[in-house]
C-alpha cells in the first residue's frame, strides 16, 4: 500500500464518496483529522443485508408506490416479503436507471439494444429524481453506519455533517451535462444547499480514475510503481466499461499522468443480460412461454446465475423459470428450464469482449510507452469467461492481465475518496476537440474563404467576415495539467452596450485532427456547454463604423480542463490591466446562440 502523508488541514473533515452503479452501488468515506494519516474505508452494513456482514454493495433498485413515494431501496427491495408486498400493492420497480443519464453522443453505441425500455421510470419522475432518492438513501445509510461504528458517533456526525465533502463518481464518458444533473440530484437529496458554497462541496471523479486510485492506494500495483512505467485499468461494471491508461512519475511524491484519452463503452454486464433477453424473445416465438412473465423469469435467472458462472463454451447453461411440468422440447424447454448452448451464451458476451479488446488495442497503440500491466476491476471483472478471454488477448500483445483478488467491487467508491485525498493524477488527456464557432476576417487568397464568399457579410466595424469558422481551444489528445489554462481571443460588436457575454463552447467528435469549418461536418459538432458572464460593470466607449457608432468588447475565454469538472473564466484588459471574472457554465442543448468574431 502506498504510504499517505498526514492530513495537513486545520479542521476535521468528512469525505463521502457515492458510487451509484447501473446494477450495484456503494459508499466510501474518510474522516480527515489534522495531523493524522487518512484511512479510507466504506459503509459495510446496509438494511436488508444483516445476514451478510461486510457486504459493501447494494443493488441499485428502488420501489415506488402509486403516489410516487419511495417504498423500498437497495437490498431491502430484494427481500421476499418486500417483493410480495410490491406485487400485491402495485409498486413500480426501478432499476438500471443510471443508463438514462448517458450522454446523447453515447446513445447510438447500443442503438440495437433497447435497454432504456428496461429502465422505465414512474410517472412524473425524472432520472434526477431517482438519483436524488438514491443519494438520500445512501446518505442515511452512511450516517447510521458512522454513528453506530465510531466512538461517540452522534457527536462526531453532528460536528461534521454540515461541511461534508461529497465525491460523486461517474463513467469516463459522462460530461458536464451529466455532472450538472448529478449535482442537482445531490441538492434535491439534501446533501448540500443550493448555493455556491454547497456546489463547491460536490466534486466529481471518473470511474476509471477512481479505480486507479484504489489499485495504487491498496498496493495492487506496487510491483509496477516505477518511474515512467505505464498501467491500464479496465473497470468492468454493470452498465459501462471504463478504460484508462496512466504513466507513473516518481518524484518527491508519487503521481500519475493519463497518457491516452480515456474510453467508455456501454458494454457492461447488464448489457449482456439484455442481449440474452432479446435472444429469448426471438427464440420463444411461437411458444406458449413467450410471455412477459416467463421471459422475465428466464432473464432474471440468467442475470443472477448463468451469466456469472459461465466459463466454458462447451458447457450449456440452464435457465429456470417454471415448474417440472413445463415442457416445450421444440424450444429447448424441459422440466421448467430452458437450455442455452455455450456458443449462444458466448455470443452474448462477444460484442462486449470485442469492444474491450479494440479499446485496449487503441490505447496501447496510441502511446509511445509500453503498458506494463492491465488491471481488471469492477463487478463484471468476476466473470470467469470475461477474464479468460481478456487474458488470452493480453498474451497476444505480450501484456499481463491481472484480476486482483481483493474486493475490487468497492474500487470506485473507495478510490473516489482516495482521489480527493491523494491527488494522484496530475494530468489528464482531452477526449475530444473543443472550441468556439466564430466569424473570421475574409481572406481573398484563401480558397476556403473564396468558396464561402457568398455567405460573407460586413460587420458593424466595416470588416468583411466569413461565418462558421471553428476556433480550436483544446485539441483532442492534449495532455492537460490541473492548473493549465487554455484560452482563445474573441470580440463582439453591438449597437448597444453589453450587459452579458454568452459563449457557446462546442466539441467536435470527428476524425479531423484540426477542424476548421463547422459547415463541412455540422453533424460532428455538439454544444458542450454555454459560458455566461456579467459584463455590465465594464467601461466601454462607442466606436465609429461605416454605418454609425457601435460597441466592441474584446476578451479571452479561459477554460480549465485539467480538473475532473470543467471550469471557465472571462479575461480582458482594462486600462492596461488584466481583469477576470468567473463565468457561469450552463449545460444546455439549445444551439440558438450567436457566434463570435475572431481577431
């Protein structure tokens, strides 16, 4: 285990990390005492799991009554008595709700799988409401656990709860819009107030980065913790597979740098079960067992048992769903169970395994350093078939695939706490190119400008300009340190004084290394966020133009991407002095904003 330094803060602090997964969720926490070495642990006791001491995960399941109130959550929702009551009283079961929060850019990855239909929500409930209810439950479980397990627990909790720091983990592919929704859920859950101070108490970390913090902090990667060595972490979860690659830097303190753009795929264990369900529905056409109840029972048995123990393509799997009298030999059903050949079960896994292999190949070939080890962590890592297939693939690349025998199903929750304490990762790699749509001064010698001459216009300042240019602020693949700033200069002209400046930050998700124009591949560009800043106090003097007076405001948009959450500022010069103001970042799909002009 990597030695931690004593906490240097002046006051005691509580850090709580909530890992809401597609299928299972958990909580990690740490009480930071001044001068003491931090110890990261997790909530090991939840309602409904009293007979399983030390279990650090609960199912991501909720039951709602007809009035919209929560009736049961987590392990309690799986108790036979609760399930019976739910059926009798018509409660609605909600699971896999995390899939609803995915970015639009990732939705097409599994367009053939209608898994969102499985993640149905109650009437008048949004995914933010569901997250809020789940956060509330995890918070109450954490409170109860700390009070019951720590000396003077009530006093301890009372002294810490109003200033607790919350770390919320999310897949590598989640972006600012998803972070904003998760923060809103935390506010609705009562974790923090809806104020700037409250917002600052909620921080985010990707599941990939949390996992590498867990591996390093628990000594799982101790043999490769050498300067300039590289490791890859494959976090195989219920909904997503998150892949991250880091290099080790041994200086005064251990640090790691991301050396390849992290990847995220909707190929987790739940997706494999959804493939099985689709296969069953097709297989049973024409059978009396092709009904919602029987198919769901088969699906549940596959998800809870057959999928978890599958290890050999030569062995068949048997899904129980009915009584011994239930038979339909033509459809492979005997004695209340359906038989699936090993080849069929393997076919459910294959798209996920293939996607992971491809991502590993992309990561290893996009960097100059050789990866020393691949760590397979997460709940799905327990699959014998997944591990065997990835280990075989690793051998073809001369890479060792390691599946640590410690409880890596708690890697994200406890790794998220370690992320806050250790600041292990000092640089991250941009996953996409981002910039701003702007209007550039017409250049009669530029073929691209000439081809767009028909769209050119004359601005208030008399300059002829061409629209739809893309000014790159950050290029995909750029390694970004935590404090590194990226900026670009713009100006705006108006007939009236400026009160607010609004900038639409866009991301490009195409193959071009440096995209210049937005009108050539408009479908490749998406709004990343909207940056707004109040400039009503800035002194501006009118200028003279060919058609009268106008105002011009010149400024820089400054973005900080090195943190796990995007930050922005506006920067300008006032009488020779640099001025800055914080900008409000709004995540919105509205693309009706005006464009800027580039100097």
